[in-house]
């Protein structure tokens, strides 16, 4: 049955207007974006199919490529492009929030942005968030991209970017495509190596965040810095 034939109290768009977006499930929010379904399926059912394809993870969905989205029945290039644009707007909104605040006073914004940016990727990415003396975000740069199992990170390149932006501090971040956010021995060694290299140019490492699927790990919170 098409959504337009549903009782008005059950329609996602009408519910959002009355109750706010927080009252809707991820599938209902996605259905409002999709607007229409396909033959034999409403937009809500199509949204359920889309989420199921990505293990019911909005983070995995946000990291999907145009090709991956288009492989799902009912998702053409136009809808896929619109969805990617929507996800990018969410990332930019969180990034603006980080720019306007002390990164240490809003760790949730940093974590949420990194989970949106890195969560669900099929390859490993290493990023550096460069901060000024007030711990406000200057820039966020992807410096290295690797395979499913390892990324080659060169300390001199991290130091060069910190100097180029005249950064006073950095937050390091990378993802684990396996979905687990537990740090490895290699992660611990890399963190200490970068911390020592950056200390030589008077740049502090405030944290190293590892992003998994729907989870993350903070070196600072675990006392590992």
C-alpha cells in the first residue's frame, strides 16, 4: 500500500511535522527522503531494504559509494546523488560546530563527525584534525589511505601539515574497516611515534580516535597518550 493511502497519523512526513524528526525511525526518515517506493513496495519498505543492505547501519549507509547505492533496486543515480549530498551536509554541519567550539569541550561533536566521515568505509583512512591555540578546528585533512589491513603513515608528513597550518595541537583519527574500534599494538606504537615527532615542533597530540562501525575508541579517555 502506498504511503498516501495510509492513515494520516502513520505517515512519516506528517508525523515529523507534528512530533519532530526525533520521533521517527531511521527507515521513516529515509522514506521521507526517498518520497516514493517501487512497484509493490512503499517508500518505507524500500528504506527498510536499503538499511538492511547495510546491516541496519546509518553510518555504513553514509559511507556507501554511488555504485553501491545504485546496486539496490529502486535507487537510481539521481536518488543516490541526493542521498550522498544529504549525508555531506550533515558532516559539514558537525564540522562547523567543531570550528566554533573548543574541541575538548565538545568531544561528542568531534566523535560524531569522525564517525560520519570514516564509519563504514571499506578501506583504512588516516586523518589529522589541526587545531589552534584555543583548540578550535583549523582544518581536517585526510593524509593517508590504505588497504583493508594497514595504512602507511609517515610522521614527517603529519609534522609538515601541522607546520603549514601553524597548528598548536592535533587530534589523530583513523578507521578500522573490520568494524572493531580496539587499538592494535601498531596503533599504539604509531601514536607514540607521532606524539614524539610533533613534540619536537611544539605541537600537542590531544587524542587519537579509532572509528569502527557504530563505535569508537579514544586514546585520551583510556589514558594511552
